[in-house]
């Protein structure tokens, strides 16, 4: 715990988050420069500081004219995320931040440093409308969509923390982004795609991350998965399946009553085929609910209906029980048997580590508890 920072209670503000550099397309940038009465290259300079140097403090931007520096930065880089508190685990290599947005909405992100990579888990919505009963965020409903810049700013903050050596292990680079924080990214498609574009664009237009190192995780909004396949940005797709049969999946992932297991898996397969990217199937292991050996066999059947050319791998997530929930994590032996059966069928299977569990920072556990 490095917080708690003082909490400021503000009446919720209505309207859109302030416009930010990260929201702007190339054409928008020219218009905003004109609006500011500044030459177009000013925006390039500010972009260089924000995306390239991961810096937003005007006093360091000595290439901007001193007289208008404050105004330029205020206009282009308004503070979108205010830290409410941070929590650390794993000797400081996992850091969760609770952010307050301009209107008082609360979201969280988690930075995890590993020996070979650093990943930030970001939120795409305040709350979530998908109502999965085992997920902490699903319980409160959707508050609102986040803007592109609100999403990007979580990544810039994490990249800055790595670059400034704030995370034990010395100066490093943020390499991966996963949309596994609060919200359903494909239900906020435009803003999420805008954020992905900023992440993959080379500096100074963006962060220069590799698309394959960005994972978009979804409950399975089929038309949006199909749309994502046509974007020409081969992000990694993760489908939160959690059950191979419609009866159980409709209980665990209610959107299944709209798009079935078969439809969701077919869209994932189509994504793999189109983008040549291996898709990840997320499966939260819940004791005596979805972890039976026969369900492992059924899962293998469902996935192999689309061939065994390596289009998919399964990522088992040990369930993080949320307070008051009737679901709990699987027994070790059941988990092992589940893995064994999938692997026996030639399906690559991994079990997710439980980073940040003790700070409720593990995937699916992010819920603003303030
Ligand atoms: N809306 C997206 C992102 C959600 S969080 C999606 O559903 O994919 C990322 C993953 O964490 C999802 O697979 C989600 O089902 C899973 N998850 C949610 N709550 C969980 C919990 N309590 N324990 C383990 N995984 C959980």
C-alpha cells in the first residue's frame, strides 16, 4: 500500500471527457493547432513529449515557447486520470491503481512486470454491462464508456512508470497491453480501436507497441469480432468462453443467450484464419461448475470442430472468488486433469498465474470498492 491518497468527493459531472491529444486523428490535429493559433508542428512537439518521452509536465517541454507552454499543454494534455490509490504486490512488481475520471467515475488498471516483459491490464469502460455473475465488475452494471484518451492514458502511465524505473528491476519498457480490466472492450468498439491505433502507431503519433502484444478480451460479441478481423491490426483476441455447452455458458456469460458457444467459437476461428493470429480461449476454472473432465473433452470437441491447425490455445484462469459469490476455485487435481485432457487432444493449454491476487488485482477482480 502506498496510498491512500486523500479522497475528494465530487458531484458527478455530465458530458464527455475533456478532449485530449490521444483522441485526435491527424486531421484533427491540424484543426486544433489552428484553434490554438499555433503552427502545426507544435502538436508534433507535444506528441513527442507525451507518446515519445511519456512526459506531461510542461516545465520539461523546453522546446515550446515559454509564454504559451502552459496553455498548449492544458489544452492538449488535460489530466484525465487522477490516482485515488495504488496498491502493490509481488515485491512491487505488480501495481494496481484506482483512478478517478473527470466525472467521478472510478476505474482500475494493473501493471505487472515479469523477467521478460511488462504488461498493463487496462479498463475500457467504467463498470460493465455484461453481468457475468462470477466477475466483480459485472455486479455493478455499466456506468459509461471510456474515451480513447482515457484508455490510452492508462497505458502511457504504465509505460512511464517502466521508463522512469519506478518498478523494481530498473529502467524497462512496457511491452504488452491486455484489455482485461473493467468493461467489455468490444462494447466500446470505436474508442477501443482508437486507443489500439494510438498504441501501435510509431512515436510521435503513438506508443509503437506491437499489435500482437495487445490482447483484446471479449465475452463474444460476434459482429464486433468479425469487424475486428477486418481492421488490419492483428491484435491478439481472447474469447472468454468459460463453458463448452450453451446451458452452462448462458448462466456464466449471459450474452450467450444472444450468441451461442458455436457462434462465438466460429467468430474466434474466423479471426484466427483472417489474421493468422492464434486465438486464446479464456476459461475460469470453477469448482464443480465447469471443471469436470467431461467438459474438458467437450471443450476439445468444440474447438477441434474447426481443425487442429494450431489456431487456438486455452488459458485456464484459477477463479478469484469475489466476495459473497457461490463460486470458488477448482481443486488442484481437477485442474490438472482438465489440462491433461486438453493437451492429450493436442490443444496447447496454460494456467494463468495469479499475480496481484492479494490486492484484488487479478483479472476479473477489478471493481472500484470506494
Ligand atoms: N469483458 C472482457 C474482459 C473481462 S476481464 C471479457 O469478458 O473477456 C478478463 C477475464 O477475466 C475474462 O475472461 C473474465 O471472464 C475473467 N474473469 C472475470 N471474473 C473473474 C474471476 N472472478 N476470476 C477469474 N477470472 C475472472
